[in-house]
């Protein structure tokens, strides 16, 4: 049964009726139905990505001078592979750019492979160049993992193209702005009366209005 049908029948987990000033947290919501126009000062979502992976290996060493990561058998990967990095409680090495690298549950690409030493380099996107790192992290070696993402791009209709352009790189990944529901700024999240949205809500505070939160 679809979530739409479940919603119509009032099925799922407990439903939460909220109005002016109400707040809830630590929930597994999947839909919010606005009974009135709603304004939220807190609207937190579960951003945990879901990726199908294979060939997962523990990263046993980091050589920050050469920007290389070591695994038991690097031949399981190929240059250009999309891989998922999991920190598993470790602290990531620091990149020579403004952001830490690698981020937890983040997708990267294999930029280069050294089969003689079972080492590889990562890049943020194809053609970006190897990510330069300035230290080995803390509790990262022997704990963090790298896993090849399952190729889900098999398409019977062929590759997408653009007029007078090259083939598109279809990744089956939705890369949106994670701050689109950030309420720290001047604007709040608003939902018009009568609208139902399906989002993985974890915590909300409603300033004005009334809504029903459907949970799993």
C-alpha cells in the first residue's frame, strides 16, 4: 500500500495534532498535513542517505603527504568508481580546503589507484583532481570504510543528452540544498492550508497554524 493510501486511511504510527506553539522532537515522521496555514520555527529532517553498496573495505592507513588511503585490496575498485565513505565514529582527516574530508556518509569518486601498495586517491567529482589532506585524522585508520556504490544507471532507453552538448552523467543521486528548511535565518518554513507534504521529519516547532504529523 502506498503512503498516500496509508495517509488516506489514517494508517502508520501515532499521529500528532499540533497547533500554535507546539513542538515535537525525536520522531520518525513521513508526512505533514496542514489544517491551517502553518509557520514553523523549527523544521528538522533526517538527512541520512540510503545507498546500495558493495565491495566495502576498511581504510587501514592514510598518507596525507601523498593524499592516499590504503585498503586490503584496492583492485576491487577502479578509477572513476563512485564510493561511499563512512567514518564509523572516527574523526576525518582535514582537507587543505575549507571543508573537512572525508565527510561521513559522503559520496566521492576514485581519482587514482596504486595497485602495488593498495592505495587510492579521492576526488569530489570527476575531473576535480585528488583531494589534498593535511593530516591523518583521529581514530580514522582501521575504523572508517570505503564502499563501492552499486551501479543503478542501467537504462534501456540509452543515455541522456543535451542539444549541442555532451552525454549527461546520470548518478541517481538527488543533490539538493540541505539548508532549504533551515530556520536559523530570517525566513521560516511555511505550508499553506490543505497541503500535505511527505518529508522525513525528526523535529518541528509550529509558530502559528495547525497540522497533523504522520509518523512511522
